[in-house]
């Protein structure tokens, strides 16, 4: 753990804020990322179906392996194709 | 946001502390490996609203 | 417990001839009286004292405020009664309340610097003991997080990597000034946040400054926050400008600034980091960022950093700071809302009139040849060009007079629509002579390498002078 001194006016919280989130999903595309653990696909398939029932566009992605972070190319592809991401199923 | 089982709660907290981030998480009951397909789909239904809420502003 | 309720404490180190000298005295005191001996370096020293304690992390030395070794302290009733340092027989006998100490030793011998106050070690101890007096909030960076990335993620950066502002680095930076860390230099726009010496020091660390640069950074911040500079406007404008910092006086050489070859370019740490620190202060303390309060259409590369020193040596003119009212021999900064560098190439003029026309024709094009009055300018005259003026015996005032006179233009040429250019002045310009620059809108500075008949013009902001930003000069305080 390193401590850095705050160079700012200190008018905002120290935890890095989550990236700006949308007000609603309608009109957006939701990315569903399967992190490649067994049985996760059944759970994610159901989320996918429910989203599509509501008329929300989805795209599916698969991490090549559960043991490493998603490769850069995949992360960049996801970043350009969707606006929000659900990742699962970690157990 | 991330969907994980309750086994992950401590790990998620530790990682959040280490990385200084506060990722949105929904925890579902552990284990999942021995659930039937119907049980998994039911869990997805139960937690659907919570998962959507985590994607949106204000959560 | 560092000290006995009643008794003597001695702090020594092996790497000190006087401590070695007093070792037998300490041995005698240890046998006769209650004496605790702390060793700062070698746990085997002094060999004569079996019950010596190794103050390896120097925490005891720090708490006892040791500055010189050997130090001998007397405690009574849990309080320090008296102390002495170095070897002084009379003092040691008095404090130990024992006569006849140090038989065979000289009456006195000076001590050595204590290990706990060596540079770097003292800051570390102050941080460890929470005595730094630092007021800024601490941001914890997790063990899994990369410090450099963390600073980018938090929005502190100008786009380039920053030096992590640890408490130790900031303490070392603050040692570069005698000013109180909590002194408020001014309110930084756009959020109008008080900039303390400490907050500025944090940003100076991030910029990569050395502690000896801090006084220059403080003076530059003070200058841009002065009302006539109109920092909020300079920040918020859609135009190109950012603060340009020119340094005069002895401090230039003391901190190794560049006033010669490539003075406006890269490669010199002081030039680069002083200008950068100023920009980081605006960004991080004031909250002014591109596409937020900073609405610049294009900006200019000088908004990363734009700071150089004037080449005062061998110049026939007084330095810019002296021209602007600072006493000769004093160090000062002048800040100017400026952008870019327009080259003035003249390799043929042998006389000051021809050379001045080269400058003037170039200056007429500043912003747009159809616009007058336009912005203020800094004219950076290189040594080879200054030599032409020097040979002709021209004072700086004569050069200014020539520039103002030669940049007057016929209003007919400036009227909107004239010469097929829609931009331009009002119809009332017709038939009149119009000055390109407001009186006092030009500043001449000598800088650059010795070879090259190439000078430059730094453009300013349309809103110049009282209706906008005016240059500000401030003396540098150590």
C-alpha cells in the first residue's frame, strides 16, 4: 500500500468513481460476457432472453479462458460494440 | 457489472480495496455447479432486476 | 520507554571519533550511575557497555530530538532536566553530577552530525512519526494497483506520466522554500480553491520538479493568480493561450535553467517541469480541464509547459524584469498569456532598421493580418539579432519604438472585406492609421543559442490589457 498526497481541491471522494452509467437501458446494447466457468452459460442465456423480451439489444462474448483476464483485443471489441457489460458467472 | 456467487464476497471486497475501485456486484447463492438448468434459470429470474439496476445510474 | 525515570541517557554512533573518545567515560558512568546507551549505527559499539541498545530504526534518536552525537541527557522525575552534546568535560561532569570524568582526554572535542538528521532519513522519520504537518488528504493506492496508472485514472495528469507525490517526496519539495506550507498563495480558478504552498508542492512533485525549483513555481502561481492576469479568462477561452513563464535573475543559473540553445524546446528539467507544475496546479487545484472549463478550440503545445529563462549575460539591454520594475540582481518571473512561436528568419539584415522591418512585417500577421489592434506579443530576439542592435547602439526603448511605429497599418487595408477577406475592422478605420498593438503590448526578451539569425514571436490573447489579460511580474522569494 502506498499513500499519495492529494493534489486536488479535495472536493470529490477518494474512491475512483464508477464510469458514468446510463439512466435507462432502452436504446443501448448490453454486452454479456461469459467468463468460461461451467454452467455459467445457462444463467447468462436466461438473462439474455429476458433482456431481449424487453426489446433491449444484446451481444454475447466469451472469455477464452477463465484463468486469465480478457485479452486486449476482446476488451477493445466489447468497448466499441456495447455500452454496458454483465460479466458472469464467477463461483 | 459482475455476477458472482456468495463465495466471492470477501475476495471482491479485498480486490476493491486493493484497486481502489468499487465495482458493481450482484451475489447469488453458492454453489451453482450442482444446480439443474431450471434452478439456474430461476436464479437468473430472481436476480434479474438487481442485475439491471447495477448497470444504471444511481446504484 | 526511551529513557529512565531518573538517570542518564547517551546516544552515540561508531562513525564518530568523539563518540569513540568518550567510550571509556560512558563505561565509567555505566558502572557508577544509571546510564542507558543508544547506538545509532553499529550494534557492537561501544564494546565497553554490555547493555547498549541498538537504535536501528532511529526512532529513539528521533523522539529524543538528537542532532549531534555524542549527546548526554539527564532525566529526573521522568522529565529531561538537561543535556549536552559533543565532549565537554565540565558539562559532562555537571550533568552526570560526577567529578573526575575523562581523565587523560582533552577538555573539549566537538561532536558529529547524528544519523537521524541526515537528509532523507529525517523526512522518513517525520513521516513515520506523523509529524510532517502535512494537511493534504492521503489517497491509498492498493497493492494491486500501479501508481502511475492510478494517477492517470484519477484525472490528475496532463496526458504524460506523473511522479507519485508520496509524503516523503512532498516533504523534500517543501524544504525548497522557507515559506509556511499552509500559506495561501491565492485562489485558483475555476473553482476558486485556495492554493497552499503544500498543494503547489504536491503538484510540483508530480511535474518532476526539484525542491530548488519550488520558489519559481510559487512565484509563477502567485503571478497568474494576480487580478490583472485574468487567469479564469485565460483558462476558459476558446483561443490558444496558456501561461508562458519567463525567468530572470540569479536563480536561472542557480537551478540550471536554459536561456541559450533550444531554450524554448525540450531537454532542460527546470524549464520543462516549472512550466508543467503551473499547468498541473491549474488543472488539479483549480479544476480547469480541456472540454470542461477549458474551451480552447485548438490550444497549443505550450499548454503542457512553456517556461524559459532570459539570456541576460552579454546582453546590451536590461533584463525584462528590470524593465518591468524589479531591482537589478533580483530573481523574478513574468507570466504572459501566450501561445506558439512564429519564426522570424532574417539572415541578411545588417542594420537595425532593416531588421526591425523584418520583425514588424512578421508581427503584422499575428492572429490575422486584417486584425488590429490584435493581441499582445513577446518578441524573443536571438543573440545574433541582438548583436545587430548592439552594434548600432540601439537601446531597448529604441527597438520598442521602431516596432510600434513599423506595425502601424493603413485602416483602408484593414476594413472588413478589404483585400477579399471578410475579416477585418469597422468602416471607421478607413483613412486612418491603426496600431497593431496596444501601447505596452510588446515585451522584448533575449534568448536562444549563439548561432542562428532566427528570432521568434509568441502571440497573446485577443483580450489583452485591461479588457483581458496583462502580463504580471513577481519577485521570487526563497
